[in-house]
């Protein structure tokens, strides 16, 4: 078995394979295989090398994509229903939410196509209850409630993508696409805040629902308490967005899933 020939073949579909392996001193390790590893064990050793070079498996990548797809389903249907509710959105604001809705629809279509391209199955669209079992009964009749939940969903999306981006590091293409969606969700959130006459960034750890903003009062980044650098707690917390763990995200989404 010629490991370099195999890498040559992989390079035809992944031009960065040599860079991936070189970053991890894989060629140096490979040079000593003849002395340390029996020929029969070479495929196993190579499997370990490529696992380190590429990070997560296809299954882990599709799991993250289906997780994101569930959130995009939620946002897509929310805006579709909002735009379809007579008299809910003021006439001079419909163009904004029409554009946001188109963004969400394109996110859904894109994520589904990527999942299918990985020979996996996109998760089915859940049935949603945007009143959250009666907690927000006027969501599609009261514009302010609609705005509050719009902001909450966008903020959840931003924190959710951030919370799982690390799992996509092994797939540069998918990671880049996820970060592109992440930044658009942040722009949506800032726009909705503007419509609510609020600042464009998260200003506290309170909101609707409260779980969306849990942990946003954190002032420690990379092991450094930012308040020790001459900034007060308000600035220290506002200057950094926090990721949201998958279980927290699913708990928030679960409030609106039947």
C-alpha cells in the first residue's frame, strides 16, 4: 500500500489534503510506519491520521446541519405566518420582513441541499406552535409581540450557530457557509432591535423568552475578566456575544414545537 499514492488520489477532490496533514506532522509520522506498524495495521493507522486531519465525521457534520435546519424551519414558518396575518405588520415594514423571510427560505433550501449532497436525510419539518402553548397568544395579532419573538428567534440562531461552529472545523466549505448564515442572522437581529427602538446588540441577559439570553451577562473571555482591563460589566458583557449550548437551544425551540 502506497500512502502517498492514496493521498494523491484524495487530492483530486480535496486540494487542501496535504496542508491538512502537514499541519499535524502526519508525513513525519507516516515515515516511521514501516518500523512501528505492521503492514496489516496500516489501514487502521491511516484512518486515525485522516480522522485527526479532517475532524468530525460525516455523521457529526450532518447532525449539526440538521440541528441548524430545525431552527431555520422555525424562522421560515414564523415569518411566513407573520406576513400572512392580515394587519399584523405595518405596511412600511412589510418589505423588511419580506426580505428576511426570503433569507430564511434560502437557508432552509441550502441546508437541505447540503445534507442531501452528503448522502444523508434532512430532518423533517416539525409542527410549530408560536404561541408556545398559550404563553404568547397574540403573536400574530400584536405587532410588538411578533417583534419580540422575532428578535428572540434571531438571537437564538446567532448563538446556536456559534455554539456548534467548532464541530465543522474539519469541513472548510460547510463551516464557511454556516458562518455566512450566522452573520446574516445577526444582521436580522440588529434590524429587529432597530424596529423596537433598541440598541443593535444584546444589552442584558433578560428578554423574551428569558432562556434565549441566559449567560449573556458573562464578562470573562478567554480566561480574562474584561472588567479588569478598565471596562465596566455592562460594556464587558455587551462587547462579546455568547455561544449557546445545543441542549439550551433545543429547549428554547422546544417551547414552540408541538
